[in-house]
């Protein structure tokens, strides 16, 4: 019989060791004790079950040896359990000599989302532990891994997910966590260094306290695990709890205001990017409102490639719906489309197909820094609000989803330069099509003082147009 180790575990982790949830999602700031918990869970399960295996995964296989594998060796040594385990490399694995259980280490990241299909284990798997889950590029990569691993699982098996949240609320994993908090099959736990403070060294605690005093925003994300649109984001001025309103709250806030103009920002597709139309409603109090239900997005990867001409019938139908909903013609509300200057063909097509009272202009981009600074200033002054309707429009009709614009505003980050100088372009790995269309509309309205007269001029032009109609 092997030696038994008595291990002290923080109370916040106790529900995991009851092993009564098939899925666990553990969200924590730095030094929150996740790696230690992963090892303790693996030891507890392979030591108490004969011929049952555990898999420890990470996006990058090469990082597992320096993290979980070596930490496991260190932990086993500290508790005098070396004789109970055999350690192997090529591939990495650890065998419990008493129960026969094997701990495997697997990489699940990379461009090939189906790479986990070939995984085989000697015994049924009692637990799969996903380390540093935030390093996976998207939810699909996780779901592909889930689908492959489920066929290996014991009837009582668990999938345990550990991650440090990315700073943006809209990151796919932060959204995933919010969804699973309401799922009874998932045990969701949030921790920070405060929950394991008795296990943290004095030097680490000193550095944490220094950061809390000198750089509190970074501290909140890094050690408290709190997210928002803050640290690391291009538009850190965007605050979801302030600028994103539910439909009932928006009705109360703007119910007495009137829509006096509509500017629709348009970002055209390049290769496999999305085409996005973002209507921004100008209210008579000077503020701008962007309803989620009015945004049109065409994703060619989901719905197929559409040229500008092929997409036009869908755009016409969508625009008619907006006109009918806001009674744009009845109320003589001027409408302006501002299109990415790269879309010269689309500008011509829109001018030809849209009603002649709609203005279509090319948006000549200033530098990205100038565009961003203008939007940041408008957000900081609370001149823009988004409405979360729970869906947007595409070629198939309405599509239920989180507010895409809010997600992109939170997620958008600068691309770091190798020389460490100030970044001037966005990180290309993060979608920004909807955000770009929004940026064109905002810059068109708020960056040029002459636009203050646009509504008056446009309304006068429309009045003349309707007078002619009536005379005829």
C-alpha cells in the first residue's frame, strides 16, 4: 500500500473535490492556485481509482513539460510520494505504480481543430484537466476537444477547465463563463490570490501590493481576475455596464427623444472578412444610439461569398425594415451611408439601388490613431450608447447573439511592434469589421464641425423633394 499524503486545500476549491459535477470551470487571477489544484485533483483521482487515467491538456504541448509536468514532479517530491509514480517523456506521461492509472499530457491548440481525434488511452478517463484555457484561440477549438474526449470518459468522469481571464469582457472565454454560470451541469468558481494568500510567499505578496498601489487597473485584471474593456484594450473608455443598455433601459433613457438623423457606417469585405452595416441614430439631444437589432453582418465563412451586387437585395430588404420601423420617410429623417473608401464598387452600387433621397459618401480614412482618438473622446463624454437586443441581421434573417459591436470594442487591441515603439495598427487576429463600420459613422458625425449643419440642410432638401411629390 502506498503512502498517503494529507493535503490542505483552500475552502474555495472544496466543491471540486466532491466530484458531483461533470464539468468544472475555474476562473482565477494570477497566483490563484490553479496549477496546484490541477495536480491535487490528478493525484486524488489516479490514487483512488484502479485502472483509470487522467489527461492534462494545454493549447501548446511544448509548454506542458515546463508547467504541469515539472510541477507534478516537484509536488510529488515535497510530499514524499516519489516511489508511487514513474515519470516518462516522449511522450510525456506519469504512471501511478499502485493503481496503474496514467496521467497523459496533450496539446489541443493549433490550426488543426480536429487534432484531438487520434487520442487513445489505455484505460477509461476519470478526468480531463484543461490548463490555461484562455490560450485556445476560440470556442470551436474547445468544443472539438470535448467531442473527442467524451468517447474516452468513464461514466463518472469530469472535465475541469482552468483559466486566467483575458482583460476584455467580450473575449470568447469570458462570454463562455457567463453562459455556463447558469448551467446546472457546470460548477463555476471564481478565485484570486486572496483565497490562497496563506500559501503565497512574502516576496510575491509585496509585488502584488506594489502593483495595487502604482497600477491599480492592471492589478485588478492580473490578480483579482476582473475584466471589462480596460487594460490592454484600444477602447478602454468603453464600459459595458455604462454604454451597453438593455432595450427596456434604453426606452426609458431615450423614450422622450426623437431620431433626427441616421448615419450608417459600412465596412466592406476583404477576402474572408465580414461586411458590416452599422446604423447610428442621431438623437435630438446630440447623443448617438446604436441598436443591436439594426446591425447587418454578412460572414462569408458561414453563409458563402456574396459580391456587392448579390448582397444588394438583402441590403435593400434590411434598409426597408429600418425605414419602416423608424418611419424615416414619414418623419423626413435624413439618412447618410458612409462607406470604406476601398469599396469604390459598393459605393456606386448603393447609389444606384438606394432611394435618391439617401446620401452615400466615401469615407476617406485619416490615420487609425486619429480615428480611434475621436471615438475614444466621444465614448469618454458618454455621447454614444449601444442597445443590446440579443440579435442582429444577416442574409438569413435575424441571428441571436451577444452584441457584436460591444464585443469588438472590448476585444480590440493594438498590434505590438517588435522595436517596442507605439503601436499604430490593430492586432489582425481580432475581428474588427463591425467596429470599423461604427468608427466611420462616429468620425463622420463628430469629427467635422460642418456636420452640425447637415441635418438642417438635409431636412430642407427633403422638404423640397416632398413638395414636388405633392404637386405632382
